[in-house]
């Protein structure tokens, strides 16, 4: 029996691999300003190169510093402290549609903040046709149960929440000595 597995490119296309970076940079020192102001930003991007590009995009708007006349002093990737616990996240964002600029607030449940941002990017692409480059994340926060507003996240907070087993397969002849090895008909999938 040949077992089919997905290749690396197929696995990557099924998920939005986001990373969180913290970049510190400034405009290059000149005679006029020998000690320019230092800026620190937390950014979400697919890789470190795109994070630096996004950093200079915002620096150009903040203090007219371009990549050619600036320095990145430090760049580190940030990770969650508890990547195995499901948490509620709130994301405040701004995006450019074909007609106007819109502000939004969204809530997600995920194990990491980067996973929640990945969900948000995919939802914005599907529901609003927003490209990733047109989305600016203004703020992210971990939310307590009392701070939740969206119904699709609130319904997951119940202590009595149960998930039914939708698909059970019956025991076949190979698992029991008394039953025959060959079956006359194929089984259907069903819930019991």
C-alpha cells in the first residue's frame, strides 16, 4: 500500500506562517543630529526580511527616515511563553480597501499570538479581499473571559462544552477471532 504524504510546499500553503519581531532602529547620525531618536516596534511578518521592510515603511511615515539613511540596531524574534495553552486574543487593525480605510476589532482563540494573527490575515483575505500588505495591526492583547465581545469566541468559554465523536468506524473481522476476515459489503461511515 502506497502512503501519500503532502510535500513541504503544500503544507506551507495551508497555513499562514507568521512571526513576531521586535525591531529597534534610527535615522543615521549626522552633524546636525549626532544622536537621533531611537524607535522600537513590534511587527508581524512572514520572515525577517519582510519585517525590516515593514519597519522602514513605518519609519518613513514617523520621522522621514529611509533605509538608505538609517540603521537597524537590533532585530529579535518574539515567542509566546505558553505555546500549548489556548488563549483568547483581541486584534485591533486598520486596512485599506478599494474604496476607503477601515478600522476593525477582531477576536480569536489560538495557542499563540502569531497563530491568531495568521487567522486574522486569512479571514481578512477571504471576507474583505484585503491583501496582507494593506493590513496594519495597531494593537494586540490577551483577553480575559469578561472582556470578550464576539459570540463565536464567547460560545467556547462554557465549562460544559463537549465535542461529539462524529465518525466512528465499526470493529472489523481482523480485530475479532470469531468474525470472518472478508466482508460481503463495504461499510458506510456513520455516527453511533
